[in-house]
C-alpha cells in the first residue's frame, strides 16, 4: 500500500471508529427502539445465540433460566452451527484457548465441569436432532444440561437419563434461521445476548444487559441481580517475584483500557510488569470485518464509560505510523519507561486522536519520560524493534494466544496462567493471590 492510500484508509478507519464510539448516538438508538417497541406493543425480547462449536455458549446457557426468573422479558434462543469466518483467527490456537479459558473460569461461576473436549461431528448431529425435537419451553429447560453433555462427551447418556424422545431428523431451517438472525444482529460469534439491536457477549457482558433491563423497569425481584465470579479473599502481600507479561498493540482499544488495570495490579501487589508489544492484527495480515470492528469499538466505549476512562477521539496508527512509534520501543525499554511509553501512545490514539507517528510528538513524549531528543533522533525509524516484536508474537502463540491484550502470570518455574482480553483481570488477580499465599 502506498503512503497516500495508507493515509486515506486510516482516515476513513479513524472516522468510522470515532463514530462507533459515540455513546450519545447509542443512547439515541436505544430511545428510538423503545419508542417503536411501545408503538407496536411488542414484548421486551432478549435473543440468545447459542453456537454449537462455542464453549462460551455452553457456559452462558447455564444462566438463561435466571434471566427469566429475575426479569420480565421473553427469551428467544437461536441456534447457529459454527463461528462466522470473520471471527476465526488461528483456528487451532483458538479452539484450544477457548476450552482452556472456559475450564479456568467456569468453577468461579459455580459450574463444575469434567474435562471438556471439542464435540465430535456425530455428537453435534445428535445435538441438532435433540433441539429439533424439543418445543421452545423444553429447550429452555434442557439446554443447560444438554450443552454441558455435548462438551463433556456424554450427550447420549444425558438424553437417556432425561428419557427424551429424539426424532431422527434435523430441522436445518432452525439453524439457518439462527444464522440469518445473527447476521441481522450484526454479530459473528456465539454466546451473544441481544436486546434492542445491541449485543452483549457472554458472562463478561451480561451484567450490562441486566442493568439495561433494570433501568427499563423489568426487574421482577426486589434486589438487583448480577452474575459475578466468586473470587477469593483479599491478600495484603506484595512480591516482585511475580511477573505479569503484557502483550499490547498500538491499534487495540481493549488494550488501551487494559493499561489502567495493569497499573492498578502493579500498585496493589508490587508485581513486575514485562511489556512485550506485538504488531496490530491488521498489520499481521488478519482481516477485521466492519461488524467486528463496530462491536469492539462500541463495546470498548461502554466499558470506558463504566470505568470512567476517557475514550472516543480516535486516530488509528496502522502502517508507517505504528512502525515509527514501535521503532523507539527498544530505546524506551533501555530507559525502563517502555510501559509508560506504550500507555501514552495508546491514550493519544484512542482518547486524543493524535498522530503518534509525528516526529515532534514522539520527541515530546520521550522528553516527558526523561529520554533526550538526541537519543530519539538516533533511534527513530530504525528496524531493531522488528525481531523483538516477532519474538513476542511467537511467545504469545506458545500458549495458544494470538490477539491482544494478552497476559501471562509467571512465578519462578511454576506453570504460567495465560489469558487473553481485558475481561480476565479478575482471573489474573486470583492467580497473583494464589502465588502470594504460597
């Protein structure tokens, strides 16, 4: 891509991302939806997309009954067979990581699972036959158990235990209809709760949905209902022997939020932070679809608002801009300010819409971190950073992680905890507390 084209593409991309991050427009869409719903006398409908090859769908399905117990809504469960192509990156790594992550987090939600494994094609066919044979209310009742059985590899036994009559046919239109509905909802994965054309992914976002329903006066119970992991007691200890490896990139809105949480962990537990940047996915030849980009940015805007973090003025750095900013990373690392450097860059990208490839900007940032302009001019636009970032990517892939922000919690030679996404800080903190308790 020539430089002029790159500038134009980034301009369009930045404009769209800034638009997606506009919470005022999101609120207007919410108001408009409710106005139209009332005019047509339609019920408050929550749609849940259950995806057969997605373990997060299985985990989220365990809480569908509680949704109906606590909120005056109707529930439409839509079934889709597999992940959309625009949600598949490094499929082998992805499948392994999802299984490991669901195994790690499920017990904190009170779900005791046996060893999970990717469902066999024959079991998926049997699952489709069961769903095709059940009425809507029966699906709501049996789905949580059937979903676990599918992933534990004992679906036939569970069917026999429930004495379910399974017809020897598959209502393929049921699954095709689910896919069409998900496409219309502008999403691409499983475990999605959709209300009023707004998507909430899995247990990590379901509380946002509950808050929305509560604000609409749909709560059935006296107390507010939320689903949180059951975390352990606080630990008033610190240790620099525990290291958190942090894999950021310069074009990830979730990574921008993650810096705030990493700073809190460092202050609270005295852990060491090893910042290991990687190239943005768009610079690693991954294609991010518009609907995925829309969800990521709009979701980050919701989270930033919740966490009171400035967000929404965006200027994407893809291409030469990012390369120039990365070129100074070895210098910042040499001066022990690499974490602060990356944080400042991401704040400029996602909260100030500043051009982080501008030479005067980079000199200003460096000087604010105690690095001289002479040093900056010696290192800027060098390529010594490239091998390091590639090694960081390989280190990340060793634990089936391909995206950012990603993390590894390490202590001595103990098995590390590896996780992906800014939604796993509670799990990271649990691992840190475990290490501190010894």
